[in-house]
C-alpha cells in the first residue's frame, strides 16, 4: 500500500455501520488512514469539491439520494477517484449497473470483513494507479509520434493487415480516413525499381539475417509524384520464434536525396569546368596568365609558353621579367606594381622577346579577381601580339585625311569629340539629324549637340560619348533612345560610342556613330506585337496568355487576391469551317472576338488559345461574379447569328471556369483544369458553363488519345486509311512545268465509313510514335496503286504519270531503317523515281539536319524530287538551303492567308526571289480567294494550291489490302 495516510471519505447515514467500518479499518495493519464521515450525499459532494481524497466508501441508500443516482452523482463530481459501493441489498444486476455508473467495487454490508474491506480498498487504489499510468503512457506515445514527424506502421503478419498512422498517410497526401489496412496499399505505391529491394530487406529481417529493417525506397503520393522514404522496423516473434508482428516508422528523405544528387552534379560540374578551362586556355588564340595577390605568377597557358620558348617552371619563376625589352622593363614594373597596389583593372603595352629572339609588341590586359567575400585574390590576364598593329599605326596616321573624307561620305551619322567631350567633327548625316552644322557644333559640349531622351519615360539619357571617355570602352545606347535635334524634332536612333586612343593608349577623344532607326523600331514594335498576339483576331496569343496567367498566380499567392480563368470552346464551329471553308471560319472567329471584347472589362485579358478556343483571365474576380460573366458570354454567343453568303449559322459556347488563389499551381495546371471543366460542359450537352471541381479531368487528355492509339493501329492493320489528292497547278501558263502535280493527303474512316480529318488522329500518332507506320502505309499503298495499270488512282488527262508529293514525318526521318524501306519499295514496284516528291517541314529539316541530308542525298541519287513544307515558319539561318538539293519551297500558309498585310506580302516576295536565285520552284498553299491569287500572280509564285484552285478528293475508291503491313 503506502506509508502515507489514506484520506477516506465515508458516506453513510447509519452511525452504527459507520463505526463498524471504522473498526474494520483499524483492525488492519496494512493501511494508515484518515476517515472523514458524512451522512448525506450533498455534504459528500461539497467536501469533494473542496478537498482531496484518495477513495470514497458510498452507501447506496441515503436520506437525500437513493440507488444508482448516488453513484452517478459522486462519480461525476470526482471521476478519477476510486469508488466502493456499500449496500445491504444482494443484487447482482444492481452491482453490475453500479460498476457501469462509475463504481470500482460493490460490497454487501452483512458480508463485509476487515480483510475484505482492506482488500477492496487496495484493489481499487492499485487499479486506479494502473489506469493512470496507462493513460499517461498512451499520451506520451501519441506526443512522441506526432513530434517525430515520421509515419508509423504496424503490420499484423498473421492477419496480413497494416495500421498506417495519420502522419504516414498525410506524407503521401491522404487524409486520416483514407487508405484501408491492406498491405497492398503500401506495396502497390512503391516504385517498380525499388519494390524488389524493399521486399528483400523485409524478408532478410523476418528470416533473422538482419537485426532490424532499414531500407531507402521511392513511393508514389496521391498526385503521382515519387517521394524518397527511409523505412525502419523491428519484427516481434512468438516464444517459438515465429514472426507475428512487425512495426516501424517511415521518414521522408526526399530533400536529402535531392541534396545528395545536387552535390554529385556539382562535383561533376566542377571537374568538367576545370577540364573545360584548361582546354580553352591551351587552345585560346591569346596568351593567358594568372597571379596571386602578391604578384607571383601561378599559371601560363601553352600558347604563351610556345611563343616565349620558356618552360612552365621558367615562366613561373622569373621568365617574364627576363624576356621584357630592357627599355620597357622599368615602365612595365611601375605599371604592374601600381595596378596591384590598387587592385584595379589595367592595360599595358610593351615588348617581349619571342622564342626566335625577335622582340614583339604585346597588349597585356589584367582584370582583378575577388573572392565572394570581397577579398582580392590576384589577377587574370591576357596578352595579344600587336606588332603588326604598331607597325601599321604610322600608315593609319597617314590615312587620317582619307578617313575624314570617308566619314563625310558614309550613310551613318558620325560625331567626333576630343578628350574633354568637345565636338570636333560632324559628318553630313550627323548635321541633318542633330540640326547643327559642322561649323556651329565645333567646340560645343557634346551634351548640347547630341541630346537624347528615353522614349518611354521622356527622361534624359547619359551621353554615350561622355561614357566612352570616362569608361575608356565601347558604349552602346539604350534601344529606347530618342534624339532631339536643334529644332525640337525627334528621331528614334541606334548608336554606339568608342574612345579614340593615341599610340600610347591615352584617350584623346571619342567617336559616336548613330543612325535614324525609325523604320527598324517601327518594325521591331510590329514584330513584338506579332510575337504576343494572334494575327487573325488581334487578341493575345497563348504564349502571352500563359505569361500573364503565371503573373496572376504569383500575385494571388503573394497578395492573397482571387482571380478567375474562363476556358471557352465554340460549339458547332467545325460545321461552319467544313461547310464554307477556312475563310468563313476565320471571319467567324473575328466576329466572335468582337462580341467578346464588348462584354469583358478593359482590365481583363482575352486571348485566342488556338483553333476555336479562347481564354479569359478575370482579375480580382470572385467565383460568383466569374460564373455570371461566363454565362453572359455564353448567352451573347448563343444569340449571335453568323451569315456567310446565303447561309446563316447559329453557334454556342461551352465554358469552363476555374478559380485562381493562393492554392493555385502552375499556369499549365490551371489551364488544364479550366480545359477539363470546359470539356465537362461539352459532355453535359454543350452551350453551358461548368465550374471546375478538384480532381476533375479532361477526356481529351486521358482516354481519348489512348483510344486513338488503338484506332490508328486498327486503321493500319485493317486498311481504314484513305488516300486523297489535292492538285497543285502552275500559276503561269508559260511555265515549263510537269503536268499534273498532286499532293497526297490522308484520311481515316471510322466504323460507319465516315471520313476523319488528319488533325484528329495525327497528334496521337505522333505522341505514340506511330507516324513511321502511317508514313509507310501511305508510301506502300501509293506505290502499289501506281504500279497497277488498272488502279483507278488519279492520273494525268492523257494518262501520263503525274508528280505525286508525299509528306514524311520527323519520326520517319529519324528512323535508321527508313531509307532501306524506300529502297525495298522502289525495288518491289516499278515506279519511276522522278514521279515521286517527298515533303519535309522546315522544322523537321532544321531539327534533324544530318538525317535530312542523308535522306535527300539518297532521294536525288535515285531521281526523286524533294520539297520543304511550311517554309518561313521558323526564324533561322537560311544557310542550310545550300546543303540540300531542294526542288520546291512550299511557303507557309499563314503568310499566304494574310498576304494583304504588307509584311506578309514582303516575306512571300522575298521567298520567291530567293527561289529564283537558287533555281528552286515556289508553291503557295492555302490559296482560298481570288484576291490571294491576284497577289501571288503579281509576286510571281510558280505553283498554287488551295480551295480556290482545287479541293481534296479521293485518290482511289478502295485500298483494302493494298497497304497492309507484311
């Protein structure tokens, strides 16, 4: 028991019973006690609220309370206190109910003995202590688990069930009520490469080969990302050594793994950097050197050693001083020590003895090196042999007058100053742009003659001539510079200024060269606009929209603002496009754009995302208001009627809405969510607004492309592709060209023999690397039909063999077996190679140049023709044209469609002139109006193709079995 006196509260209305119980307690030598006796329950409750007791002895029958109510009230007043019920009734049901109400023992008064009473008190006290210890232990365990930030798992090996702690689940992004207790919930998420290792580690521990379980592995969270984990555990065994339970913890070590990988990459980068430095230094066309803070040389590159004839050891010791010309040595050391004393950049010129004994002039430039903490650590320098330059200096002086004449004749403006920034010379162009005559500008401060401001801020800019004089180096002007002449007229200019030095390197003036950049700046603004806007609608394009969306997300996270994104997809747009052609579709998009612009705020961003899809970024807009705006846009489009010639169309819009707040992820994720909501709106019946719900996905992203994979494979194996042709005709009747000329196009037919356009299945074919198979089907099918005289394939009016142009994907170009496939096709089918032309897009040509060169060489060797499609779509060098045997350039259709735009007209004209110079025929595609045709006639394009010329038509009626894979 305890040496301290137990404080016992006895609640008994019978004095005789109370005295008897006290005698029983006194009979025991096991306990020391202090007895407090009350006769009614209310007194007991009052004492319990004021005093501390160790145990309560409670009579069930009291003057102010009877039966179980006395137990319930007493237990409620002191729930942690042991309670022994005393009663004269021997009723087992009553005893059970009393225990349930809070009593710990039930004694019958007539049966109580001193031993029984003491034993009951001891039992109740010990039971209470054990319960307290258990509760504290459980609390400590719970605190330890929560504080460790590790996930806890407990695996019942016999039942094959696992307890996963809330933290274990939350580490993977799951809630406490998610994931059941199956072991598969764990193992099914382990990375396939790591699962065998984890199971082996568990097996080794279960078999006793390891003292504990410890394994690092990757596991997939609910978002599909893999996290690195460290699992630890111990197995529990029965007395006979059978494992029945294993428990342990799981720690997220993703950051540690990432840090380890970064360290490995950093070490590799440093090693690569050192190797690269030494390689660059020893192959550099200049002499390089390094020194420490005391001026001791620590490195010379191999070209310097070759030049001087010194070994590295000799050069590092005192070889430099020994080879400096005696007349230059004193000045050399003076400049050297002055530079080191001030840790300044320096440039010096002196003579050194070459390995053959000849003294050569070198220009030595030293740049101070500093540690991250700002400490000077020495110099890095370079020398170049300037002997020829020095020898030419006198010749240059003699030619100075000739240079003056030249300055007066060149097209750029030239302004020359002296060392003080006073104007010495203006050439005629400079006179015209500044408004100053050469005579008036003489000795004027350059800031007065050459006044420039920033185009955007209208604030004065630093004069580049002054900067060149102060800094002693070339200075380039801001691209936003505006020159204000003497009369106040303004000219956008581009310029640069450089210091003029004498033979000793002293700055004697500056030369400022500038030109009127009005046309270039106008063109640059136009190109900048085109880079961020859709040329058809004038709206922001997808690239610019993504940038603005990223900024909106950042603002939402930084400032707590809420925005909204609407993803709008036109309904029934394809009907207009297919019925009336691309021109009608383009006009419809322009008119819809005009409608939308009248219904949105000026502060919001409306963009064309591609095709018939629009994006609307609503800044500082709650969900409710966003849904109202989206529905207003939907109604506006629903009531709109589009008229084209004698046809009137009604369209609709399916709109997906997603909120942007501090929980939003990247722009791509937000756009994907909005697209999924839009797709849901379409699936639910179109012409409606749908608010994105978390976890919603777009069938366009998931199931659809997967289904296309099977459909494309079935189309290849089951001959569900169809060849179409579109005629390409010469624009000028006098052209000495081959007749006729067709481009081979491809369609798929579904199970109901409905034609499916290529853009519906080509993206999936590219994604799943099926394009080589598709290309081979087209070539095999076409060759088989051409080789069969009875085949109804499109031919010339007189039966002559036309020229057929076949599109080849980048995947086929990159296929090492493609040339072998072509060899086999020409061997198998007696087709004249000069009747076949292969087309590659410009992008494919540029990104697979080596493969393209190999393919075109083979094609030209056997007599085939070669064309570049979408020419002009990539901004790149044109030099690659020299390396390819090109017969045709197919001009990018965007330029043809927009040929009324002066810039597009000029680009098409330039491509045609380029083709004429190189002897390459040019083809204009997407010719859809007489107006476009007239423009192309003016330019002189060789061939035209498009709906204005001829629509695509089936090449052959049935190709069953012709193109099947072998």
